[in-house]
């Protein structure tokens, strides 16, 4: 089982009490529909709560390509998240430049490494807003 698989298993088993944080950053489970296979794909993702919305970063640890989950959401923005033991249907959209400018300092406050990831890659790292539906 992969590290992500272990995190997902423990998170689901404990309702997020185990594997629900990474340092100061909380973790949610994001389930998207695979753009090629149509299969459900789940990934643990750091998030920031912004009012009713959940904000995530498509950093791929600073790689020069987007994470698969972001490509999946661009194809089909309907997804489900698990926050603790709650499951929530969401619709994803990329933050506007203005929204990103407001959210980025809040995101780097809970996970400063996002700045290092942005310096490491030539691509503009997307900030993604998950809005409950």
C-alpha cells in the first residue's frame, strides 16, 4: 500500500482524528472522477477553510506539471470531500488572481513550503476553491 493509501485508510478509519493534520495544516480527502478512466480517485490534500469554502493548492510539490487530481477537476469540477467524518459534495473552481492574492498568504501561513514549491517550478501553481453544493 502506498503512503497516500495508508493516510487515506487511517483518515477514514478514524474520521480524520489520525492523519487529519500535517503540522499546522489540516487535511481533507478529495475524491475526483478520473478524466481518462471515469474511476473515483481519492487524495489527501492540505486545505484552508474560507467561510463555507475549502481552499486547496495544486502544488504537486513544485513539479512542472499539475497534480492528476487538478486535471481531473478541470475535466469534471464535481467532487466529494471528506473533512473529519463529514462528506461534502463540492464544485471546484480555480481562484481568480484577486482571490489567490488574498488566499496565498493564509495558505503559506499554515504551510510555508508552498512558497518553496512556487519558486521550484516555472508554472503558476493553481489555488483551487471547493464550494459546497
